[in-house]
């Protein structure tokens, strides 16, 4: 009798091999995924920094005073013209020279808070700027303003 198919032992052996491979590969995949999310967050923070400076310079023709841009709650009247994830929130302060002097960005997982009165360069923002010491739950513009002082 010539039956085609796999025996139970063969199927169990394949399942065991797949399980061992999954256990060894899964941590690397998760680590790569988390690293990618951090890099994306840093890129978005850099873009907010650039766009705040550019927007200020376009608007400086009308008014030459320091300005803040933010997207923290449902208030979009002070938001920058950016597309991106809805959970990405920010508060940026720009001085009269068009330099970003304070920035707070967060997305529920990562937070960056930088205050530098001499200006923040977007390319200087890195993974080392990600902080865990800022509570962004129930963030308001007043709370963000106080953090950026």
C-alpha cells in the first residue's frame, strides 16, 4: 500500500523546528521594529523643528515676535502644516530670529524635550534626546509651556 503524506512524527519534527526558529528570531524582529519606531519618531521631531522655523520665517513679514506652534489637543489653530501620525504631538517655541529654542514632542511611547536658548539644530536631535522623565499624560498647552521654560 503506497500512501502519500506525512507521518505524525514528521509533522511534529517540522513543528518543533519552526518553534525553535521562531523563538530565536522573534526578539531580533521585535528589537528591529522598536528601533525603527524610534528612528521614525526622531525624523518626525526633526521635521517639526524645520517646519516651525520655516513657517516662522514666512510669517515674520507680518509680525516679528517670538511665536509658539503646537498640536497637543484638538486645537489645530496653532498647528504646523504637516502630515503624519495623529498620535504625534508637539509644542515648539521659535525666537525672533526664526530659531527653534524649545521643543517638546511625544507619541505615547517616546518623548523628546529640548530647551536651548541659542537654538536647536534639527540634525543634532538624536536618540540620546529621548527622555523618560516627562509625564505627557493629560498634556495641555499650559503644562507644555511650563516644561519649556
